[in-house]
């Protein structure tokens, strides 16, 4: 017991005490202690319960990891579920969402700068979902001509948006 350090609360502050003082203190009071490495310290009941709940959780996770079977519910905390701690690579990041809004702010003025024919072509291809071939048949030109116009318009939009 000599290699451990013991701390008890005296007037709301942790004070280091000897092992014998520690034993005398815990015999007189119903208190909670946690051991972290070589330090044993008095803590509030809620901290004690949370500490040992986390310890049990990590012991369980280590034992289950040997079998590669880990329950997501074993990783639950008061703040979030275990499923929420797993990174979702398909989810949109904050950076992606911010870039989307920046591009959107730049896109509106660039689209307004297009003439009616250019805007109609972009609208039909991207908003109505028409293929170049279908659009070419509707307006009576070749698919290659529609593609060439589309590429020219997209280049103008990129320049207007400064991309």
C-alpha cells in the first residue's frame, strides 16, 4: 500500500493522506473512491458510478473484441448511443455542406447571366433530366451540337462562378 497515494476531501479540497489516515477515514464515513493507477481519491457518487460504468464497458469491449463481436449498445453513453460514435463515410460533412452553399450562392447569379436559349438548355438537361439525344430531337439539331452547346455553357458558368 505504500506505493499508492491517497486523497480525501477536506473542506471541499483533495488532500493527500497516509494509508492509515485513509483507512480511518473510510471506516468512519460512507464515501466513494476511485483508483487511477497509483492514486486513490475520494469522489462524488455520480463520478464514482460513471467511472465504474465506463470501466465495465471497456472491459466488455476488450473481451468481445477478441471475438470481433461488439454490440453497439455496449458503447452507449448518457450523451449518445454507440451507433452514433461510428463514423459514417456516406454522410455529408460540415465542409461539404458549406461548399454546397457557397457554390449555390455563386450559381444563381451565373445562371441569371445566361440568355434564354442557354438557360432553357441547362434547365432541360439538369432539372428536367432530359438526355442530350432527347433534347436534340426536340429542338431539331444533332446530339453532338447539344453536347457542344452544353460544354460551352458549362465553361461560361465555371468562369462566372470562378471555379
